[in-house]
DNA sequence: ATGACGATTTACT
DNA sequence: GTAAATCGTCATA
């Protein structure tokens, strides 16, 4: 049983956290007790008030994005496109609204339940969590988990994998997806993934 | 009160 | 590659 990531793991620069989260295990205990888990293989960093792509750009603070303003280690789950949820891991300290979007997982526990949650009978594992909304659907993550403190929660947390089985050189970078409105921030290399994973998005 | 818009996914041409 | 699905959220009034 791996140790849970402590507060200090999350209270870091979002770019550092985005890279550190690769290879770690996201765990969701479903309402019926089923353990759903996957290794994080793709992330994006959102840099807060200066970042045009971030929900907190310009210091925007609303009911929707309130969780981004909380202490590192909280979950920020939002609803978009009228039908999808996406999940972020909040970085740094309270009142510093930066976060890391989880874009893809390699499923490792509760795969049958994930396939059921996704309505993806007969489809390969690589289709279950290969996108930010797909992984939320697979792990039954919705707005009821917005604002959860992952350092304390029994429903949603990160287990630290001590020996990540990929070299640092395997971390690839590229522009973030779906932020065409973000002007000069569009091309910044703030997306990170494990090269050759087979479980990344697209 | 209203209108425009998504940090997406899926199916179809 | 293009388009539809679908509605909470937020800025404007």
C-alpha cells in the first residue's frame, strides 16, 4: 500500500507539480466501496491570474472556480460543454489560484467498473481514461467532489509511487489542448505526458 | 432576464 | 476533417 501524497507534495509551482504527478496513482473510492485507480500519464499546468487559459485569469473568482483559490491538494472539478466534468489538482497555497488539469490515466484498478461507467463494453483499456472528461466519467468524479481535500479525503486522493518506472527523459511537453482563446498562451509548452504511454489523449 | 460560450467527446462524411 | 450534443456559468443589461 503506497503512502498518500502529503500537503507538501501539492504546495509547489504548478509546472513542477504537473511533472511530479506523472506516474502517481489517482484513487477514487466509489459510493459502493469499489476502488477505482489509474496512473496519471498526462497533465496540464494552469498558472493562475496571469494565464489567459486559466479560469482564474485576471483574478476571476466565482462560485464555480472557488476551489482553485484553496490550499494545494484540493480538487477543482468543473462542468463544461453542458455534459462533461474535468478534474484539477490545486497547486501552491491558498489565495494563489494555480492548478493542474488531469488529462489521462492508465487504468489499473476497478477496470470493469470503469468500463461500465463509460458505457464502453468491449472497448480497450486505452479508451477508458484517455481524456480529461473520460477519466472523470470512468472514476465517477462529478461536482459533488469539487473542493474535496485530497490530503484528508477517503473518497478521492493521490497515492505516491516512490519508484516511477520511467526515466525523466520520457516526459514529453507540448501546447495545451482546447484553449484557442488564450492568445499568447496558446503555444506555451504547459502540457506534459509520459512518452510512449499508449493511454494519453487523442 | 438574456445570450454567448466552453480546459470535450463521439459519430459521421 | 467537420459537426452535433447539451446546459451551467458568467458578463451584460
